[in-house]
C-alpha cells in the first residue's frame, strides 16, 4: 500500500494550483453573480473543462483519481466555489455521458466544444416529482422518423441559463418503469428548448441554475446517448463520476479554509495571547483537519476503485457522504473561529458555509448515500 | 449454481425484499417487474448486489436495460450469459 501521489500527480496538482491561483484566484465576481464566459474560457484554457475527455478532442485523458486531484487543486486555488462546481458538473454529469455514449456523428464535435470551453453543458435530469427517485420521470421523447420529440420540464439544472447543450433524460418506453428512460444531448439552440430564469439560491451563486422546458422539441436521433432504455444506467454512471470527482473541489475548498483558520488563530490576539493558545480554538482546528484528511482518503480510494474498474458503489457513497458532511461541519467551525468577522459577507468565510450546504443535497442526498451503503451491506 | 438455482435465488430475493414475502404467491417467472414497479432504481441496484454476492456474477451497467430486467426469466438468462462469458 502506498499513500503517496506520484511525482507526475504532484506536478500537475501544483501546476494547476499555480495557474488557478494566478488566473482565477482573486474573486472579481460580486457574491450573488454567476460566472462569466471569460472565466469559463480561462478554466478551459487551464484544461479544467476537459480533464477526463480524450486527448484527441482536446481533453486531458485523465482517469477518475487524476481528475479529482485536478479539481481539488481548482477548488483550493479558486475562491469562486460556484465556478468550480459549474465546471465540474459540466465535465462529470454532461461530458462523461457524451464521451462514453454519444454516437459517432456528433461525439467529436460535442467533446471538442466541451473540452475547449466553447460549449457549456447543463445536466437536466431532476423534475418537480422526480428527484432521488427517477421512477416518476414525466418528460417524454417520442420517436418520429429521424427525430425524437421531447416534451416536458426539468428543474435544478446547473449552468442551464448559460448552457449551449443540455444533457437530459426522457421516457421512451412508459411500461418499462425507470428502465424506460433514454438519454439525449440537446443543443440549446433547437426550437422548443428553453432555459428559465435564474434560481435565487442560498449558495453557489457563481453557478447559475434554473428550469429547462422542452416543448415539442425535435431532436435528431443522432443526439440520443446510448441505446433506448439505457438512460438510467448512463445517468447512474455519470453520477458515479460526479459523486466521486466533483467533491475533490470541496477538498480543495476545505484545505484553503483550514489554512485561513490556522492563520487567523495564529494572528488574532485576545486576553493578551494568540487565540491558537486556547485549546477550544486549536482543538476545533484539529477536528477540521481530521475530517478533511479522512474524507480525502475515502475520496482517493473511491476514485482509485473506479480507475481499477472494481465495484465502487459503496466506496463512492462513503466518500460523497464524508466530504459533504465535513464541508458543512468545517464551514461552521470556520465561522466560529473567525467570530463576528466570519459572519460578514466580504470576509468570505460565511460564503463557504452557504456553498457547502447544498453538497448534502446534490448528486444524491446524504440520506440516499446512507441507503446505498446500507443496501451494499445487505441490510 | 445451476440455472434453476439462480432463478430460485433471484425469485426468493425479490419475494423477501420487495414483495413482503409474497404470501399470496403472486410472483411468477414472467411477472413484469418493471411494469409493476417492483424494480425501481434502488431495488434494482440492491438486486444486482445480491447477484454479485450470491452468484458471483457482476452485471455490467449497460446490461441494465428493460429487456434484461423485464422479469425473473430474463434476469436469470442475463446472469447465466454473463457467467458463461466470464468463464
């Protein structure tokens, strides 16, 4: 067993961290505003929008663990966690299904556009009545000649208001239950595909999200991903990548947060001494470190299992649960360590909490992760 | 494990875990599991885990489709095929 990163892994982690700190490291976006196309192109220029896409299409050709390491560097160097999330969701929930299941006629063009940052993708799966349980999906796709006609509404689609491409899921065989679902990559310019207004969210303001409606939207059949009825498997596969790799970004955020807390405890003086000298403060930081390190080990192991093509369902669920719950707990601790200043928006500490709360909800709630873990135990 | 033992293992698991014991004996080899809503995404993942542990056969994600998971008969055929392919 070897817990060290390879020299190559260390180098690309350091290279990406340096690039991100230089080019995306200072927050120019007022809190509450989403990322700009220029920021997206910068992320693409660094290689972040195509980390695990094939090199022949401009991607990095990385596996799950190396992708997670790069996203960790991204999250550590970039204070705009909403941008980190937006790029990660684009890559893992949208580009991965296109990489693995798109038809030859459209695959190269879509992957090239997504890797280069010309195409921003949004994952449109959730519906008002279909969240954790995708069984009641209501959106339909009816085959007519060379097209499918998509009809229905999606919600909580990250990146949707700016998206050039929607990766979406619709019922093609109603009697087949959750396996009657098919996946599609839908160019946003097609008539009948429309993104709704921005959601006003608690956190991750840097990532715009909203509803998407499809009204008699004719989608050429070559934009179907995989075979009819494979939508559920394609979605679960992409969620495996998202639940594992996307949370690398939160490891990075927690690492930056920990460094900020150490500096704060070391520099802030009360009662004539550094507050780090109070065990109530230093032990709180030690607890943050323990949560971060244990979550990181679980995440690296989950990604490693994916790369080894071993069974990873339970390992990924454990990792997702650990990282998301650590992010919330550590962000609450960080506010306590910063005291009143931590409560002020311009300091940036309370924002980490608002950006962390949704981690226990998206990509499968904590409750769903525990259900998966329990069921893998045979319970 | 013979094909009939695989079939019985799958049937018994579905009866016990998803049908509350199926005391009325309604589950048949050709009962439409997807259409009846017996197999949803969570239950199917659990059944695949059972097949992995009890039969020693890993079901590839892309084989999880409506044809293969229509009923106990089709699931048994899938498991048998995968076991033969892996041998």
